[in-house]
C-alpha cells in the first residue's frame, strides 16, 4: 500500500477510527444470542484484532503525488523535487499576422502608335503590413488573390498581367494572368488565384523604406496596327486569408503579452505553521527561441508568496537576474533552429533561499518581452512553427531542517451504528512503529462536527504516545539514517469518551502532524528515497455483556 501518512490520510485511517469508535463486535454477538432470556451476569471479554501492517519507503510515499512536479534521485537515492511551469509560449503565427490586403486602385491611360509592338506598362502596388513592418519575402501556404481589370480600349486587344514579385516557390515562375480578346469600350474582367505555394517578394525605395511595393506589368497587344489614342486601364486587387510558412523582413518592435501566473509548490500547501528551510534551493529559467530577431525580457514581478497565515512574500532579486535579459536568437543562417537562453539562480546569485524558506505555496511571476529592442539592426525572419517559450523550474534538493513544521488535512467520518453502544467499556489502539526517517513526528487526530468545532482528540495533553522519534542520523556529508527507531504505544479511549463524541455528532477528523528534523532540528538532514517506515496497528476492545 502506497500512502503518505503525514500528508494524505486514506481509507485505512478511517478503518482504525471506525474500529476504535464504532466497533460492531457487540452487534455480532447480539445476532447469535437472545440476551433477554439470559441471567444478568456481567461478563467482560477483551477482544484484540490486527488492523494494519504496512511498510513503505519514501519513494512509495512520493509515487502517488500528482504530475505537477517530478521527484528525481541520484545514484545515492538522494531526492530532489522539481516544479515546472511555463510562463509563456507563443508561435510566430499568433504574434505576427499579415492583414488582408485591399491594394489601392491604379489607373493608367495611354496612346497606341501606328505599330504592331506590344505596349508594356509597369505599375507599382502598395502592400500594407498592418503595423508598419518592412516585409521582404512572404512564403505562403495559403492565400487568395482577386484581380479585377477594368478596360476602356479603342481597339480589340490581348492583355497579359505579370506579377514579377509573386513567384512559384517550386520553380520561380512569376504569376501571370492572361485575358485575351478584350473588346472595344468599357469591359470588366475578374480573376481569382489560389496563392498556395507562392512567394511574394516586395521592393523598397529607398532600401531602408518601410513602404512595401508589389510590382506588376501590363502587356497589351492590339489586334490591329492602326493608331488609337485615349486607351484606359484600371487595376483593382486584394489578397486575403494569407498564412505564411516563412517570413523575412523587419517586424518592428512586437510586444509579447504575458499574463501573470504562478508555479504551485504543493509540498507546502498544507503547512499551517513552522518552517522547513532548505540548504540549496535553485530556480532555473529557460527560454526557447526560434524567432529570428532579438528579444529582451523584463521581470515586472517575481516573488514567492505564502498564502496561509502568517502571510508573507519575498521578491526574488540579485545579480543573477538581469533586467532586461537579452535572449539569444538564431541568425539568418540558422533558420529553423531553436536557441536556448538559461538563468541558473541559486543562493549565491539571488535570494532564492530566503524566498523558499518562508514555505511559500506559490512562485508568482509577471514578465514582459519586446522584440527588436534596438530597432532595425538587421533582417528578421520567422517560420510558422517558430516559437518563443519561457519555462520556470523550481529545483528543491530535499536537504534542510524542519522546525515545528505543521501540516494538516481533513477527511470525513463514515456513518456509524448506535446499536449497543453502551456495551463499550473501552477501546485501545496499539501501534508499533519502526521509523527510518530523519524526522520526529508528533501526530494528533482531532474529531470535529460538520462546522469543525472541536469535540475531542485521540491523544490527550502531554501524551507522549503521539510522538514517533526519528531514526538515528549518521555523520556528514551524507547525513543518512543508520539505525531506525522502534516504538510501541497503546492509546486507550473510554466508552464515555466514545459516547460523548457520538452524542456531539462527530463527522470530520483533522489529521495534524508537527515535524522536527533530527537532533531537535539542529542538523540539516538529507532525504533518500529508500528511507522506510513500518507501521503495525491493532485494536483491543473491551465490552460489557450481561447474561
């Protein structure tokens, strides 16, 4: 059976209490005999029953914990607890989007001389980036291109529209749209093109300009050689539903919106008072970046927070936590690679020991991040799969001391039978413990009603049965338990006490444990996964039966 006695009471504790408080032995006897027909001679049997024998290692105890943390052990079985939380994660597609384009209409008029030659007209179209970004190349995995050609020609002609800046990724062929046999007079022609697999290249005049120019050429070949003047063409275009696979240019100074969040340290979640100080806590911040531009991170808030009395909070700061923090980015020759930036914080580079040693329930953080903090100093790039991710690891080597570290948990009592309760004379719980842990444990079971009003407790004041002494500790540097401590106890509860609790409607039990490490918490001890505790529990019940 895997069970954390000090933190997670489970059903076998209920079994113990039920057998102590609500023994049903007398009801079994009543079923077999008719006491009304017997002489009123009092008989006092004593009945003993084993309830529990469990032996578990510290690894067994930890095995049942949830997935918000990971226990690791080294070759000596020394334990470290890791808590991991993602501060932020965002892909490039979520950060940088290309808006739908409704390019300004361009109009041109021209005369045709008495010549069979094709007339070529170049028209620059202005491509909007949405936030003033300078875009060089857009590799599209999705997009729709709508082209509306309005012509007012004086003679029949073939019109070919060539977008030199839009080319197939596979072979570099420019997007070409042919409209043959355009008639004389006003004429409208609509074309819809799927841009999947195309690349849009944009020019800038001058090169430093953030105005993105999409070049287009009109080629008009008239059917007749005669001169005709006053020809007119208008071009109206829009591009929508664009999604890119790669994007190059300068993306301005994008701001990453990072919400406030926290890492939950549930090792301290039931701590009522006292403290557990750790010798060498660590906090590691890892940033994974495949965006092709510089990023700075600023920690607006970074602190530990204790959410139970006494409330407390410690801001985390020190030389190891720069502000801002410059994040490594892949270069243009490293497109598709992810670069990792790491801060390894410990008690020599920041005050993480002070922050952890208030036994906090949370590490609270809020950060902000800014792309291209120095402005346009080089070409940026992203892939659709590029990601910017910030993780926080809280690393707690289980090495330290507990000073009256008090934890408490609650569970419900099952309903019990009132039948023959007056037959109970007394009940006793016998416990034999073999403690191989380096911790003195003072246990108490507190019985309450549904409103948590205290009715009674298992152990009375100054009852040393409640104390389980730690194992014998070995020398530095390992501080291993070299010999377990064995203790046998018996706690007696009278029938009057049991009936009192029944009368006062006991519904809940609070399990409270006060922990102190070895040598009266004078030594920092280490915890190993192969530490063992062995518990044997039996119940002895004394009942009165009259014949």
